[in-house]
C-alpha cells in the first residue's frame, strides 16, 4: 500500500494503523497518530483501516530542556 508517512511516500504492506506502526517498529512506544488530519486514539488503531495515499502523521515525545 502506498502511504504518505510524515510527508514521505512509502510502500508498506499494512492494512490497519496498528500493523503500520508495528512494521515501522513503533509498536509499544508512546506516540500520537493522525490519518488524513484526524487524530486516531490508541484504542482505535487496531480497527482503523488504511487506504492508498492516506496521509499518516506519527508524533513521538521529545525530551529536552
């Protein structure tokens, strides 16, 4: 499937947001996700189906001072 992840076009075999995060090694990390500008809560990631050309934003916390 062709997806735009954080602004970069990627081809990844994933049908749900959870599968995508696992394929990108984000599984288990604290993060925020949005698909096509809509926030997807952690509990909804297993059921959120992806489509070709979806725009995915994955945000991780950053430490610093």
